[in-house]
C-alpha cells in the first residue's frame, strides 16, 4: 500500500503531459502510486503514459475510449491503494515536495483532508508570470 495514490485524468494533453508526469515522479516522497485514467486520447497522450508505465512501476494506466472525466477518475479511485488520495490535472505541475509536505501535515494533525495552495502560470513570450 502506498502512502498516496495520485490520480491523473488524461484526455488529449500531449503538449503538457511529460512535464506533469515528471513533476509527480520527482516527488521527495516516493512512496506514491500514480494512476492515470486516459479517456481515449487521440493526440499521443496514451503512448506517453505507456512509456512512463514501462519505465516506472509506480505508474499504472487505465484507458477506455470515450470515458469521461468522472468515469476515468472513478476507475482510478477503485484501483487506489494509498492511505491518501491526491489529484493532479494532466496539464498541471506540482512542487517536488508537495506530497511530502501534505502527507506530514495530515499525519501531524491526524487530518482526513489537507489542501495545498496553487499558482497560475502564464506563458507570455517565454516569460513566466505568477499570479
């Protein structure tokens, strides 16, 4: 059983997916499983996921053509073994220590739910702007 099951819903996000997956896989808390639910992507997203799955045993891919966000999330949730559940949208990035910080906060405060803050990043001619 993993400490955290990270659910990643995926549908046609190939331009963002590698950065997303790399940010999850580089977590300082490595006792995680990554459950990716692909809804029938046609842009190469599924192939990217399969590549990650073949290289890292923590990554598991579920693919069902035509499944929506909800169905993909429910199928991933049904497979989850983690003590906690995390969700990362497939066009997002997470800080390297995010899950370690959240896990330790949950344990310290005996919390059922912990939340993180977020930043918006916009690409403005190569310049990153944080709101």
